């Protein structure tokens, strides 16, 4: 699956169907609601057991004082480097896999079978684990005399047993699952190949779950970087698998009729082995952090009932996103059919939409996810200690820290989007005009990048209070806004602009929902630093606009002097973005935007060591 599929810190968003697996990806926020919802009280937790401390526990198993928090900027920088490294190796992995399977029907049978485990995992468990486990674990680290170890052992065991059962069931139902996801036009050879691939790939489900749980255990112990680097192991394993597959398959263009079951097993099992290795490398890291998983099956009275309650609301969150996903997919695909009737219109459909969305998610996945991954345990500890005002402060700090990079990134991608898309996507069957139009869709997405970031941070505020009901209800409303906006805009614009209209509807849903969500969260945390955040965002936007003017001038001048080849456009972008980055940093320092100073100091002082002080 793809580097963007899984994100260990969040539940699912409205985004293109995942195509690979990296960390529990990013799959997670989505479109929707403007209802003035007030959080309802959560049910009282079941009585917690407070056994005697385990004699083998180390100090790392005990609650961590809030005063020991590592510096947010330093931790985020190391995690961002891990994310970048995993994405770079992920690109190499994608190249190797495509070289092995091609773009024909055989390649589709592998791709469909390898995507299904990700979809099933996210739907039945992924969102719940990411949104719920850390707050519950942090509470037990604080309240339980053993530092929460027994509770963690029970929850890990329960998740492993549950996902093992699901895996056995879906492997048995592989023909039915492929019948749902595979097209009816497939031949019997195609179907049989996909089913066999699915049987080898579906066990990935349990390893996705273990990776997510291990990551959350480490996050709760302030070990943030290892989960960001673990996907590199997956990428390397899959690259080796693809190279071995190329060595044993004699045909340069394998088909479902020529491929053997042994060759299918090599590719399918190798792909699953990558996910298993991604989870396995975290086991020694957990041991060094002072935690050793001891499976426990005494679930009765373990206080897990609330987890089931919270997971139900998270499932609603995920399911709502999938409904929006279906609507957007159908509209985008229909737009491409309409465009094909007019030779003067460049093809643009769901593929164009999804490529633009991946570019839209890039700054978010590198910057925002890293920062918020650090913040959630910190906020959960504050909640456990009754320090609601600290949560409000962390929401403001996290928003501004992420925005210090997200705001200029939004301006830069808006201005350079068409050029960047042409550089990346104008290969093979995609013309330069079609690739450039992906950048136009990206521009519509960029209008929503800042509110998307704020919304992402706000959700973590709810999750720190173990409140998954309110985000689920907000998400229903936001998805309604997205669907209504998308359908309305789609209906009134010309065929050429239908897909950008869908992206604009997505952006509008966040613009409308964020102020309402901010107000709702403040009822739980107490007053949020509204004016401080607005003031900081305005200053960042002014600095980014000044940098944007520099980018626009440089792009205009350089593209006139150079040609329109990919290399010419790449050089123009690199030069323009370098000038723009310098202009933004200079303006930010003059305007005393402290967050950018934190970021640049970390890049200069901390990245060579890639270590986070404790």
C-alpha cells in the first residue's frame, strides 16, 4: 500500500483510496459539520483494578512527570526527518513494484488485493486505535500503581486476538471480497490471481494493528521517532521482494495467464513480510523504553468497556468519511467521462483529484502529523492531572507551530502547483496539459490547507479528553457540508472546472467547520487562545504573501528565460522556492514570529544528531 495510507495518529479522512502502507497513515480527517454540538458527558469508566506493581517494572513503566516533556520543536524535527526518509524510500519502492507488475491487468490484481487489507483495517480498527489508545493508556499510567502496564498488556492482547480472528475470517472470504472490489470484466484468470494475492496480503491486517499499538505504547512513553522510521524497513523489504520477483519471472510483461502460484506467493508474502517487519522492529525499541508485552487474557473487569464505547463513535467517524468518499469518487469519475466528449478539454477525473490530494497532504503529513503526534500524549497527561488550561495552551501552541510551515507551504504550492504537477506527472500517457491541470485542482485544495491543519489539531484536543462522540458528530456535519458544496459547485460550473469544484467544496467544508469546532472544544478546555492564534496566523500570512510575491516574480522571469521542459520547470521551481523560503524566514524574523525561529533553530542545531533529549 502506499506511504500515505496509514497514520498512527489519526482516524480516517476523506481522501483517495490508500495505495500503499507506511505508517498508519494518513488517512484521517474528513469533510463536514457545522452543527453547534455540545459534548455530552462520557459514561463513567468501569472500576479500575490497581494490582501491586510488577516487580520487573522499570522506571520507564511509571508515570512520567509533565515537567520532563521533551522540546516540541526538537521532537517534531526528528519525526519529520523520519517521515521524509520513509517517503523517499517509499518512492523507490513504488518504482520497483511498478517495474515488477506493470500497469496491466496483472498489476491491477496485485494492487486491488494489496489495498483491501488497509481498507478493512482502517474501517474496523484503525481509527479507534489511533484516537483512543493513548488517552486510555496515559490515564492508566497516571492512576494505576503499576504505571499502566497490566492495562496495556490486556489491551494489546485483546487487539491482537480480535485482529487475528478478523484476518482468518477475511482470508476465508477472499473470493467474496475480491468480487466486491474487482471489476466484473476480469477474466477467470484475473479473478483467481487476485484471490490468491488477497490470501497472501490479507494477513497484513494484524500487523497493521500491532504496528499501531506498538507505536502508541512508545508515544505514551515519549518515544516518538522510531514509529516514523519503521516504515523504511517495510520499504526495503518490498524493494528486495520486487527485485527477486523480477529475477524469477522470465516474462518482461507478466500476465495472469502466465504467472505461477509460486511467483504470486513470492510477491504477496514479500509484501506482507514488509508490514510484519515494520511492526517487528518496534519490539526491541519498546523493551529499551521499559515495556515488555506480556499477553493477558483476563479481560473481565479490566476497564475496557469504555474503549468499546469510544470505538463505536470512532467507527461512525470513519464510516461517514467513506460515504463522502463514494460521492466524490463518483462525481470525479463522471467528470472525466464528460470531458472525454470534448477534445478541447483536458482529461481530469478521480485520478487527477487523487494526485492533487496527495500533494495537498504532503506538508500536512511531514509537519502537522509530527507535531500532533507529540502533543496528544502531552495533552492527555494534562487531562489526567486536571490541568485543562494546559490543554488549551497546547492547542494554541500546536496550531501556531504547525502553521509556521503550513502557511508558507500553502502559498508556495498555490503559486507553483501547475508547474510542480507538470514536473511530476507529465510522463507516459499523461500529457503536459493534463498534468498541469492537476496543479489547478491543487490550487483549490490549497485554500483549505490552513483550516485543515487547525481542524486536525482540534480533534486531538477532543481525543485527549477521550471524547470521540463529539468529533464523530462534527464530522457528520462537515461531510454534509462537503457533499452539498461539492454537488452544488459541480452542477453550476463548466465541464472543464468540475473536478476543481470538488476540491473547492472540500476546502469550504473546513473553512466553515473550524470556527464551530473551535467554539465547541472551548466548552471543554476553557477559553482557547483565540486572539493569540489569529494574531499569529495573520502575521504568518503576511510574511507568506511577501514570500509569495517573490516566488511569483521569480517564476515569471525564469520560465520566460527557460523552456517548458520538465527540467527547466524543475530548475525554475527550485530557484523560486529557495528565494521564497529566504524571504519568508527574513520576514518572519522581522515580524517576531517565534515559531519559525524554533523551526530554523532545530534544523540548524538538532538534525545532525537526529536525537531528542529526554
